């Protein structure tokens, strides 16, 4: 099969294109002919050696959408089914064929192309787990979302709006109109000194929830705009631990993803409440350029690969 892969780790410059042996699916797994693969900051992290236990040659790509080529009877899935899901942490998505656990895929939403569907897997899955399962966000509550312009943040904004929350988005100015269009009531530019005071002025007492996809100083400033007794959910697991006071609870978490959550995402897509923000669709042979776009930190939405069609 054709694939983009690294024979050694050390950065995205190690990525090359070529032929690798076709992978084979074991029990409980599917062989998927990949037609869309999401590109994320985690792919840059894997190629830089930021994740342990990587087998070489390493094929990046933790989010895929495509057609099932082979599946054991025990999976309950048949060849020919159109699925999307995650291959985390083994990767393998930047290739014509990939192996995925049957428990971590679901049918592709009918409204989406394969690249669009792939682009929702981790971002929307993480946003859903953070807002619904860990944040217990309720209709009528106020949620502040950092890095709201990114693949994860833009899904978080849409999911929070769908839940009936009042959404305050934090992002660079280029995305403010987009975020308002999604239903964010207010948007703030983290480059502006005093933006967290502006949030507190907009929500006297502070926001009920913070969904943080930025980390660093932006997260620390955002916490000052959370109400006493509020809740902070961060998806940034590296770097300094969360420091919380004023009765605020919270956690940083690494999402796992699975069929149930993908099915919830599919329902939101089918009801017109969730769409990926696709910044660029590139062919497999431009995988390195796709990674470079993500590595810059401001891709303006999801970068996705279209593979094989
Ligand atoms: N824990 C988990 O399970 C999990 C899951 C998914 C993602 N993540 C992590 O979450 C982060 C976001 O992922 P993503 O897929 O949404 O990334 P992405 O699509 O590449 O978007 C990057 C975002 O970061 C923002 N940003 C860049 N520099 C910033 C800064 N100094 N302060 C505040 N915001 C800044 C950008 O905003 P502007 O372009 O508007 O400036 C953009 O919204 C990444 O670190 C990723 O590894 C973790």
C-alpha cells in the first residue's frame, strides 16, 4: 500500500512517501480502506518522539474514515460499511489501508465526505467527553472555550451551543466571525491584554465552566474568569498541573474515544448542529505540508488528507 511514514522519529522532516506491506487486522479489528485522514497536533507530537512505545516505521494518522475491507464475524461489522473512527495510539491513517478496533469506529454520518468525517473524530470526541461527561454542562449555563478556533475548540463551541449553553469563545481575531456564526454569544482575543477582564465584565460572577484547549498562560488567565465553585476541564495534559482555588474543581484529561461517543457525534451532525471546520484538504503526497500547517499552531480549522479517490 502507499503510505506516508517515518523510519525514525525526530520531527515532521522525517516523513517520507512510499510503499509499505499491507497491514492485517487481528481479532476485534477491521481493515479499512482509508479515504479521509485527519491531521492533528498529536501527529506532530508522535513524529517528534513525544509519545512512548512507537513502532517503526511509523505511519501517522489517528483519525480515519473509509470503507471496511475486511472484518471478522465477531466485530458485527461487514466489508463495504462506511466507517469513521480512531486508530490512537497506533496511528496508521496516512495510508491507503489502516487497522482500527471495531469498538472505536461508527458509521460515517451521511452528510459528510470521508475527509470531513475523519476531521471530526478526535476533536469532536474530545469536546463531547469534556463538555458532557466530565463537565456536565447544562442548558442555560455559561461556558468559556479557549482555542475555540481549532479542530477541537470549534467542535466544542458547536456541541455547547447544541446543549443550550451560552458560549464565550477565545481565539485569534481571524476566527471571530466564524465563531459568532456558530452561535458563540461573545468572542475574545487572547492576544489583547485584559481579555479575561472583558470576560468577567460580560459574565458578572464568572463562567460556570471552562473548556480549555489552549493551556499555558491563556488557560491561567481563563481560570480567573471562572465563577467560584465552577468547573475547569482542560485537554492539555502536558506542562504545569492545573492550580485551582475558590472552590473551583477540574481536571486535565486525555480522551479515549469509542463507538458510543462517535454515535452521539453522528446524531449532532445529522441534525445539522455540528460540522467540522475544514481549513485544507490535501492529497496523501502532501502529508508533510499538511503536518507543517498544523505544527504552526494556527491552522484555522482541521487539515485533512483525501486518500485514494
Ligand atoms: N487531551 C486530549 O485528549 C486532546 C485531544 C485533542 C487535542 N488535544 C490538544 O489540544 C490542543 C488543541 O488541539 P486542536 O486539534 O484543536 O488544535 P488545532 O486545530 O491545531 O488548533 C490550534 C488552536 O490553538 C490556538 N492557539 C495557538 N496558540 C495559542 C496560544 N498561545 N494561546 C491560545 N490559543 C492558541 C489556535 O488559535 P488561533 O489560531 O485562533 O490563534 C487554534 O485554535 C492541542 O495541544 C492538542 O494536542 C488534546
